[in-house]
C-alpha cells in the first residue's frame, strides 16, 4: 500500500493510537448496548465504562464528571448551548475573528429569528493580540450576554488569549463558552471563568467520530433543545432538571465512548504537547526558508500549535492541494476551512483561502521534510 503523508489532523487526527482501534473493535463486539437501560450485566458494564470515561475527562481540567454531557459532535454541543442560552432581542454576543461555523452559523441563524447583536472582538491584524482596553470600552457600551472563543484556531493554530478575555467578560456577567475542539487532550484549558467548554473526540483527543460533548462548569441551566429518552424517570414527560442527563437524550454512542476511554489512557501515558509544539516549530522554520511561501502567522510564533496556514505565489490554495495530493500523496486541507471571518483578518482571500498543514503526535520530521521538498518543487 502506498504511504500517504497526512497533514489534515485539524479535521480529524489520523492515525489513532493502536489501542484505540482495538478498543473500538472490542466495544463493537462486546459493549454495543444501551447504557444502564437494562438490569443485565452488559448494560451495567457499559454504564460503568461511560462514567469512567467522564471521570477521566474531568481530570483533564479538574472538573467534576457530573458536569460532562456526551453528544454526537462539537457542532451539536455548540447548537445545544447557543439555542439553550435564551438569547433575546437587545442582547449582545461576542465572538473572535477566528471562529468556526459551528459557532458562527448557529448564532447567525438564531439572530435572524431573535434579533440580538453579534460583535467581533478587536484583535490587532499584525500582532494578533486582543485590544483589551478597546474591548472594555465596547463591553461598557454593549454589555455582553455571552462570549464565544476558540481555544485554538482551526485555520491558523493560534492559541487565543481566552484567559484575559474571559476574565474581562466575566466581570460584566457574560456567559463564557470555549471551543476546545482543537485543543483538549493536547493543551487543556484553565477552567476559571469558563461556563461551557466543548470538546470533539475525533480531533485532539485521538478518539473516533461519534463522541463529543461539553462541560457545564457553572451549573448553568440551558433551555432544553433536544428531548427524548434518558433510560430513567421514564414516566416524566419532561427532561431531567439537573445533571448531564438533561442534555443526553437518546442512545449514547457507547462504542465511540469506549474508544475515547482508551485514548484518554494513551494521552495520560503519552502527553503530546511538547512533541507537537516541537514539530510545529520545525514546520514553521522549514517553511520560512521557501521564498514563494507566505505564512499566515503573528509576529510572535510562540502561540501557534499544531496548525500552520500558507499560500504560494502564483497558485490558488486548491491548486496547491491538488498537486500535493496527485503527485506526492500528501493530504492537506485547502480553502476557507469553515471559518468565514479569519481570512479577511489574515489577508488570505486573494489565494482563495489557505493551504492548511496540521500535524499530530504521529507526524515525523521525515514527513515534514518530504512535504517541504514537495512544496519547493512547485
């Protein structure tokens, strides 16, 4: 089989640790049951595995396992949060220019029905630093109901200064939501001033598709958006008032959660941050040696992790991706990456978006060297 050189880990990490594949196979054969919805031992075993997985997730950010709700994707989780916040006409919601459509589209869809105002937080286009004085003035004039931030940009790999922004917004009483789809497991956030933190199993947690969720770190009671069976209190016509079951309607994906359980074991034994940062810095250093390459970076590269976006003189991003795939078996992502505001911010509209190169704990220097050689040939 011809080797593929995979640099699309921001979309989903590949490969997974071998132990995750084994856990998924075992679960499909032995744990594909509804959690706790039967008195038989297999159902109880699935329930215990799910609770164990929540306990392990809780330890990543020092949160109680009861704060964690499992959903099918980070997108579903963000929809549940956005529609559950009871945003009204006259409210003010803030996002960064780095946000993914999993945040942008639900907000704009709801805005079209309700009429609240969406503000873009001011970041400097040269340094990519947030102007906190300007933001304070804006918060004073238009008090924030909610603030949504990505922990790591899915386009640029920029680690946003969420701590400073959330500290400020919390002083105005805002609900703070952090999208950790690109970070949790590799770079875990400080939970202070975070009300909701969203995660995706198939990305930086090195698990499979089908498992994601969110932490409710302030016990904020969202309005119910998704209703259905929870396996308990079945005579009640309404969803539970408290706890994660309030948001876990339907059959939980026990197979995917079993894979996540094993990936969390692997992450604990093999913390990937230092290696991924080393490979990110190496990738940047090599790309900087190619004159025709434009890197979309802030002046300080220290806040870039796992993802680097580039363009090449004389090529559209799609052209570069096609050549790398067809001639070199290299997998990158091209275009606008479901992030509508960041391309105006970084100046990548003229190249039809960016060529996004994203690495993982399984990316080797030899892989990067091969990629660099291929880019030099263009």
